[in-house]
C-alpha cells in the first residue's frame, strides 16, 4: 500500500522498488531496511544482487535487506488510491541508480501514468539516468511528474545538466553539506528543498546559516520557490514560510 509519510513535502510514500547501492553515510533508508532485514535467501536472484518479488512477504517489507528489490505486487497501488495525493516515489531506494534495470523504471513510470490523479515526486543521485531515459523517449513529460536530484554540495552541481524546458525538476538540498553556488549550474530547477542531516552520525554536518541565506537570496532573485524542511528549522526557527511550486 501507499503509506502516509513523515516527509513534509509529500503526503504519501510508495516503494515499488526498495534498496540502493549508493552507500551514502547518512542514509536513513538503509538503517530502516537493515532493522527489518529477515536475512532471507532469494531462490532466483538476478545478476548484480537484484531481486524481484511477485508476492508480499508477510514477515518483512525488506526480505533482502537493502539489496535492490522490485516489489511487483505493489505496482497497482496508485490506481487503487482514487483520491489524488502527492506521492514520493521510492523513498527507500534510488529508482534511477545505474544498477536499476530500465524495465523496472518503465514499469514504475507506467504505473504512475495509469493513475494520473496523483502528483509524483522522484528523487535521484544519478540524474544522468533521467537524461538517458529521455533520449530514449522513456521519460514522461507529464505535468504531474516532478524529477528531483539531490544536490548536497558543490560537488553535485556539475552533474546536473537538467532541466529541460518542458519537464518539472527540483533539487533536494538535503542534507545540505556545504555552500552551493546555484549560478554555476547549467540549468536551474523549478523548486528547491533545503534540509539538514538528521540523526546522530559521527561527522554529522550542521548547515551554516550563511549557506542557507545565500541559497534563499539566489532563489528569491530567480523566482524559485523554496521549501524549508523541519529539520533545518530546528537550527534556524526564523526561516521564512515554505513554498510548494504547485501552490505558488
Ligand atoms: S541515495 Fe538515498 S537511498 Fe541510496 S544510500 Fe543514498 S540516501 Fe540512501
């Protein structure tokens, strides 16, 4: 089923694919998956440590831990939810990771297209995959599809030749790990999310106020709405109100 989410910029999360090989040190999804990992053996694993499940496993949503898994039985869930919601797709994976079979991605995008009552938010650390799919005419340009890229610091900015004029894009700058000069990017997103790292990881980065103010000023100048996450407001309670681009 689709789940209510604590993520404050979406209403539901939906995870037809779980698991990720990026290995980010601050990953909450990996911690969660390992907590529920039943250590099951897959009788028919795919090459590359990938798994496909046709039926729900009652004991745990993560039978193969954080190894990439397609949960095929979840693909009809958006259709079954008739009331339109804002859905974060694959909060427990990177659906566009380079290891994900194109067929899996297409199956998820098709499921979204079959349920146009919802708004879909995708997020990746591998936006090159958006471009690859787009070149193959496999990336829907629907108005209710939002393609997000994680930009934690300047290292990521050079990776983002998005957006195309005719698709909705956003940057999730969460966790913000350093100053970011958005002016250095090739294309600007239509929306920005700013957030801080949660948890108590050794080496956790607390964003500096000047990083946030600089981004806020750039976005104001370029008319880009900004959503300030609750975990950033904990550090800076006086931040301005958040904006969602479909409400502006
Ligand atoms: S990309 Fe996301 S899901 Fe993958 S390891 Fe990093 S934080 Fe976790």
